[in-house]
């Protein structure tokens, strides 16, 4: 553990992203959860909301929709309160998809900029 809790949470978020991309969802979930708690304890509300969003999204990828929903709803409430409208809209979309996952990491097929096309995957 480092003395800079915000820095530690940032490192955990990056480590979680890497674990998630490797397919190690359990490691990612632990790091996202820990980062979310650190951000919450430190009062870093925008970062807390984003950590909740990533944690909830990873839970959905792991097939744990029932656990994901309250976390995503907390993220949505914070994002709306902070008037981070674009990010709130993304969480609303994820919540509305049910068991369908939205994969924003795929390369576009028809010339849209990388990271901007969405592909729907049925779970």
C-alpha cells in the first residue's frame, strides 16, 4: 500500500482494466471494488462513480447481473448528480440492455473511429 490513497486507487483501476482484458474477471472485480471504496472514502465523487460503473460492468461480463444492477444504479445516481450526462447516458444504456452486453472495445467494421462503434453481444 502506498500513502497516496487516490494514487493507489488509480493503480488498482488500471490493474483491473488489464485483468479484465486478460479475461481474469475475478481479479478485476476485486480491484474495481477496492478502488471504488478508496474513492468513496476520499470523497472523490466523479472517480467513485466511474469505479462503480467499471465494477458493475465487469460484474455483468462475469454473468452476475443481480450484483451488478445496484452498483450500476449507484454509479448512475452519482453521475446524474454530478451532471456527467454522457457517462450517465452510457450507464442508462447498459442498465436497459438486461443480459445483453455492450462491447465498446471492439474495432468498428464500417469506418467509424476506433472505440466509437458499439457491438452488441448476447450473453
